[in-house]
């Protein structure tokens, strides 16, 4: 059976009073009044049914019972303090596992990992890149970057980035003498590159008023980063997503042959259990993530 122990505050008051042999100085250390310390010592003595101090006119001395209790209290408070400090350190540092789509990981996150490590050397970031919808109760994952519509019941969800979609291709495709790509209608001469969302091409062609182009034809790949790589290699024209295509567009590996841009029905969201939202590691990663989004 569990033994009934005195309140923790009474033990802290006792230990501090023993070190200083003064209720006044113990009160100053613990940021309470001298009367509060006296009350806590009295409560402890009543709980143990012993006298712990001999109160003289200008001095405070430990009784024999107090001398017996003191070593155990000091050791127990030390063990408890070390455990709390270790727990807090784990909350601030150590491993943080983040789940995300492989395409987002390779195109957006991986190029920025060095900056995160520089900003937070005490946090070891672990990227779990897969297509599975993470289960925070089952999986060893702290945070997820999800691509969807933001409805995640029971979880804390913050909108991270909205995506736009638009055609992208290799610069060499623009000036192909045999198959010029000067207007959207010219897409009928080129291979359309698809990810798993063929409806995007249909939507874009409809918005552009293009007729005579079969939106279902072409080459399909099940990962968006593979689609972009195929476009970089001149294999066809892809529908780029603004976040994933950003680096390739900046480097000149890809170009936008047309101006028409459509907003995607989906966006990226920062998602985690509500209880973990304000944990130091989670907060540090979230603030860094949004800071990166603002500067990129």
C-alpha cells in the first residue's frame, strides 16, 4: 500500500529552513512569507507527530527527529529535482519527428534542414516522409505537415501555405522547332505529365478555354516530385505546384510557359495533438517553419 506522505511544500520548507536555520531566510528563498514557512513546518510536525526544530530566542536548532528526517528529504528532493530538470530538457531538446509527404520533404524541407540545425542545434529533426495519414496515438510522430483542406478533428491545425497550380516545363521545350509551345493550344503536341490528380489538368484547360487537348492522356507518376523531375528532363509539361516547383523555377530548371494560375483546393497545414501544441520543441519548429515560409 502507498504510504501517506506530507505535502511537498512542507518538505521544501523544512529543507530550506535546515540549511539556513532561519525561517526568514527560507521564506526569502522560496518567495513566501515567514509566516507561511512557520505554518508549513507546523503542518509537517503535526503530520509526523514529532518536533523538528527547537525554537530559541535568536536561534533555530534541529531536534534529533529533525536530524533523522533531513538526509532523506534532501535526497528525495534532489532526485525529484533532477527528474524534473531532465523532463524539461527533453521537452526543449532531443528528437522531434515530423511526418510529411515525400514531395514536400524533398522539394521544400530538405533544402532548409541546415538552417533549422543552425537555429536549433539542440533539436534532432527526424523527417518521416510517406503517404500515410499519421495516427498520433499510435505512431512515433510529434508533428505532421498535411496536405488537405484543414479539417482534422481533435487535433491542433494551423494553415501553413496555400498552393497555386500552373503549367511548367523545361526551358528547352519553349523553343522546340518541331513542337513550339507558344500558346495553351500547343499542349496537344506535348506529353502531359500527371500526378495522382488528373482533374487538375482538366480544370486548368477549362479555365484557359482550351479545346482539343485530352486532359487524360500523357504520363502518370504517383509522386509530385517525380512529375517535376520529368518536366525538368524535358519529358513533357507538368502542372506545377507553387511550393514544390519554387526552387526549380528560381534556378531556371523550369519555366512557366503561360501566365494562367489557379488556386488549389488543397493547402499545407501544421498539425499536432492539442496537448503538444505549446511544447518547447514543437513551438520552436512551428515558429521556424512559418519564418521560413515568410522569407522564401
